[in-house]
C-alpha cells in the first residue's frame, strides 16, 4: 500500500485508512463485534495503518470496539479519534458542541481509557464550538500534545478563517472534512490551503455514504435509525436525480474492470499527495475492494470527466 504523510506530524500512514464509525453507528444495524474486529484485523493484514473513530460514535461504543480490536497490535497502527461533538438527544437525534478546554482535556482522558492506550496518534476537535474561541480550544489541544497524551492535532469541518486562527496557536497536522465525487466544496480553497500549510486532508464519506458505489438505488431499505433516513441526498427525488453521477462512474468502472467504489476512491486519491481518504465499512468484501483502489490510476481524461460531473441534488446535511 502506498504511504502518505499526516502533514507536519511526519507520521506516515497508508494512503487509504479505515473509517470505523459504521461498525457501531449511523448506517443501519451495527456490526456484530466479532465481524467488526475481523474487518479491522484484515485491514491491518492488507497494509491499512490509519484507523478512524470518535467518542460520539455509539456514543462511546465504537472507541471501545476499536480499542479491543487493536489489543496487541497498537504499534502497527495510527489511531485517530475525536472530541467535541456530543449527542444531546437520541430520538430525534440532536447534537451539541463543546470546545472548552476543560471538556477537551476530560474527553481525551476518557478516550484514552476506552481505547485502552497511553497516547492517541491523531486527536481531532470534531467541530469548532461557536461559543468557545477556537484559540481556547487549540490551546487545550496544544497542552495535550505537549503532555504526550496525543501525537498530532486535527480539526474537522472547519472553514478557512477558523483554520487560520487555529494554526496560529498550534500545529494542525490534519483536517477531516467531506470530499467525494458528489461533495467537491473543499476543492477550490480548503485543499490548496492544506497543501500550502502542510496539513493532510482526510476526506470522510469518500463513497458518498455508500451512494456512489451504485448499491443504493432507492431509500426503501434505509430505516429510521439510519443517519441517511432524513438526509436530503437520500430522499427519493435526490436519489433519482443523482443517479446520473453514478451512471458516469459506472461507465468508467466497467471500462477499467473496477468497481464504482474503487473509481470514487481513486478520484479522491488523485486530488493530491496530502489527501488520505478513510472509507467506512463493516464488511470484509467491501474492505478488500476499497483497499485495492490504491492501485488504480485514472487517466487525465477520466479525471477531467469526473471533475465535470454535475453538482449533486440535495444538500449534504
Ligand atoms: N469528521 C466527521 O464529521 C465525519 C463524518 C462522517 C464520517 N466520518 C468518518 O469517515 C468515515 C467514512 O465515512 P462514512 O462511513 O460516513 O461514509 P463512506 O465511507 O462514504 O460510506 C460508507 C458506506 O458505504 C458502504 N460501503 C463501503 N464500501 C463499499 C463498497 N466497496 N461497496 C458498496 N458499499 C460500500 C458502507 O456499507 P457497510 O456499512 O454495509 O459496510 C457504508 O454504508 C467514517 O467511518 C468515520 O470514521 C467522519
């Protein structure tokens, strides 16, 4: 597997990581624990070294699961988790943010315990908190770095003015935000900023939460506990309108003898050496398919035609 660098931290990771969220949370029935652990172990065998979780996934159960899976394998992997996004109500699901220094410090200790590790390799503030100056949140992240509790600092879903203020306080090694063939908002400004500031860009939902793979052609199988149930892009009219994106990806995939998921990931990988996608899956078959995307090189003509895909119908949240 090709290696890429987590920005200024200089930590080397596999060019494709593994998003572990869906094993416990968000996309239908959580995985059976044994099955989820076998996916994580197989990922390590295939050369995947970057594993992504967050305290809010579950909440908390995904960190515990990842910690259990990595027992005895800790030194083979780079472990990323996040804090600052909190479930405030379950039905309907609602979130609040907390970026206060006291909260960040306590959340890090709690994640270390659940993950059963001494240090977190990459620790993200999951969302900037509008009620706490980003300087204060970054000050707390810097203290965790200096105390050796974390090895690198990340931010997630952060706009440029906030990134500029944040990087003035502490080194940012990674920015995690959505990037895929149907969410290209980060391309004009955020990606160049990351490249100029030696910040790795980690696209979440690089498969469009499963849609770009071509396996979701209606919302019939998406039940009320699934994050996608209320998501604008997974309503019937958007699914129908966005099918033209999938058709174009399918045509390239058929010509190259690849799958849609592999084309979607190859396109993300082609956006720059600092780009490290973290596709999520709880299935061995999808994992193997996704990892193999690192060997696919799209031609300039295919990349151009994918860049020209129409804007997706429906907002991403
Ligand atoms: N920072 C943030 O705010 C944020 C937000 C969302 C996600 N994330 C992180 O990013 C990771 C990836 O994003 P994501 O999981 O939301 O979206 P994603 O990677 O775009 O898509 C995951 C979905 O695609 C399906 N899938 C995966 N590989 C497939 C394949 N080869 N063929 C067909 N279907 C396939 C999965 O199915 P199965 O579930 O059946 O395996 C799952 O439903 C998450 O796991 C999480 O760690 C971060």
